[in-house]
C-alpha cells in the first residue's frame, strides 16, 4: 500500500511539473533554467534527484518534505559532447 501511494504521489508531482513547463511560453527568460535530469527511488519516501540549474548539475536528496543538497557535480556537458548523443 505504501509503495502504491508513493507511486501515485510521484506521478501527480511529475504531471504538475510537466503542466507547469507546458504553460510557460517558449521565449520566457529563464524558461529552461531548471531541468530534472533523472530521479532514483531509494525506498521509504526517499529519492535522489539530479537537476541542472543554469547549466550546473546538482544532486539532491529528497526525503518526505525535505530537500537537501548532496553534491555539486559541476557544469553539464553540451548534448553534442555527451557519449551516445
């Protein structure tokens, strides 16, 4: 039951995020300033989330309603320089 609730809440949060991005106008300054790269579920309402903020990658720990900076990973490589791109 608990994992089902976490899945539903995660899906709702993702949909709200997509809706928020969809509502932004393409030419708006800062529209691409924050991008979620990936999420990893760790169990028990805990996640690791990799985000890009103005080209810098940050690893965030999310536990319940708390968000903590785990590590600054430096600047993201342009898509043309990433392996497999």
